[in-house]
């Protein structure tokens, strides 16, 4: 039962990481676009 709770937490953490990474990637792309 504890494993199921951990899996849910892992999924939430992964979603949080993705949400944090997406804006970082877009920022990098914008910087590259301005540079070239």
C-alpha cells in the first residue's frame, strides 16, 4: 500500500519537474532566437 502512495508522489514530482523544465527550454529557445 505504501508503494502505491509513493508512485502517486513520484508522478506528482515528475509533473512538477516537467512544468519547471518547460519554461526553461522555451527561455533557452528564445535566447537562441535573439542571438542568431
